[in-house]
C-alpha cells in the first residue's frame, strides 16, 4: 500500500539553474536590433502573417495528406517537418482564439 503524499510539499521540483545566467551586454543589443529590423521590413511581416494564418495551416495539412497517400517517401517527412509544427503552433492555447469564428 502506498503512503499518502503530504499536501504541504510541492509536486514538482522547482528548476534551479546550476550556473547563474549572465548574458553579455552586446548579445541583448543584437537581439533588439534584429527584432527592430524585422519589424521594419514589410516583406517579413507579410510572411509572418501568412505563416500564422489558419487557412495556410489547412492547405499545408491537405498537401501533407495528399503526399502521404501518393508519395509516402516524400509525404512522411513533409508531415513530420512541416505539418506537425504547423498544427502544434495553431493548437497552442494562446492561438486557439484565432481559430474561432467571430460572433456577430
């Protein structure tokens, strides 16, 4: 028979970094510069909007399904590399609201 779990103890251990994280000062500046450059480039913004579109995910899934049945040797890697990440991206909790139709 198992002993009862004490309710005062946490169920998961808290992660403690072995080495304190100290980022070099120039690396944070580089990340900010890259983010600012991406925001200024309209082509990158359009590409990001297209990649995050649920219709794009549906088209990618249909292509993957067709490739699975027509050319399994090509379709299986396509599903593993392209379709599954797209599905995982759209099923994250913060993205699920984008999949719902607006009421109105």
